[in-house]
């Protein structure tokens, strides 16, 4: 895909240290996310992926650096890894409730959610309580919640955890169509290298709070498997401990 002239969302030198932590969780991270592209955020456990997504979404305030958005009107939607869902609401009640918080009418909410409930085969469960759903189903409802606010940038923290093969395939196709047809910029973290390789235009690799690679998966691989190439740029996060 041709990159747009002007970068739309710029992450510039973001650093974040948790209270009482000895080491920064993020050290001067810079990269860009344009409308219409899917960027994968990859790295070992504790590399800083969730912290970075929280900083970009505004849930955390970095000690230094900036998020610059070159648009007058935009919306950022973040689907975190540790979901907070209302156990005693049904799927439909949850979606109507969240939709109403975004000032959407029932007709507008239905227009967004009906095709997505069908996509995830959740339409027969729309009157089930959230507490009675499987983990993968809850993740799917969380994705629909994220879309309800009609974001221009969609941040997803390990969005397909617990998805079966068919749901994974449908979600990959859906995210690709959101990016390419609706020009939404998507940043998603995942340990599933197959997903990253299938749908991401570029990857950003973090290692212990530092950005160690930004570019395409094919450039990174250079005749290796994605897994081997990732491990070779990431090094061994445990090495410091020995
Ligand atoms: N609430 C917290 N308080 C202190 N340190 C934290 C807190 N949350 C995360 N950290 C630390 O910040 C660093 C980055 O954590 P983060 O959760 O962003 O990693 P991650 O890349 O999302 O890992 P994973 O793949 O396991 O989800 C880690 O060293 C972690 O121990
Ligand atoms: Mg995480």
C-alpha cells in the first residue's frame, strides 16, 4: 500500500516508568501509524506492548514524549487484554448500553452490531449474560464494543486470544477490511506470529522497553522463519539475570 503524504498518528519518543519500578517500561519509543494500515506490535512477555497501547490510548500518561495526531476529527478505540465486562448484562444489553454512551440510537447500534454478531455467530446468544460466555466469546464482544464508537484508530491488545480457527480467519478478514475499506489505522499486539504475518503491513518489535525493529515482516525474515528472526532481534530478555 502506498503511504499517505502526511503521517496521521505519530508516537514520538514515548517513555514510561511505573511507580517504584527500577527500570523504564518504555524508553523513547517512536514510530508512526497511518490510516488504512495494520501495524503489529510484537515482543517478549514484559517487553512493554500493553504499556505502550495504554499510553497511546490515553489510559496512561507517559513521563516524556508525545502522541501527535494530524487530524481535526478522530477517535481512538482500545480493546485491552484484561477485559472489564458487565457480568450481569446480556450481550445485547451490553452493546446497547455502550452504544448509548456514544450517543447512538438503537437503529444506529443495530446497524453496527447485527452484522458483527452474525460474523462471530453470536446472534443466537445475544440474550445470554456476559458471565455465561466463553473466554473467546467475551473477546469477540469486546471487539464489537471497540467498533461501536466508530474509531479512526483501533488499538487491540492480543485481540484473538482464545479464538478458534474460524473466528480467527473471520476476524483477520474483518480487520483487513476495516483498514483497507474504512481507512482505519490498526495497531495490534499479538504473540501469534501467523496472525501478524498474515494481516500486518509492518511490525514494530519491542525488547525490554526499547524499539528494536520497525519494518515489514518479509524484510525482517530474510530467509529465516519469522520466529527465528524475531528471536534474533529480540535477544534473550533473561540474559541480564544471569
Ligand atoms: N502495574 C504495573 N506496575 C509495575 N510494573 C508494571 C506494571 N505493569 C507492567 N509492569 C512492568 O512493565 C513492563 C512492561 O509490561 P507490559 O505489560 O507492558 O508488557 P507486555 O509486552 O504487554 O507483556 P505480555 O506479552 O506478557 O502481555 C514489565 O517489566 C512489567 O513487569
Ligand atoms: Mg501485554
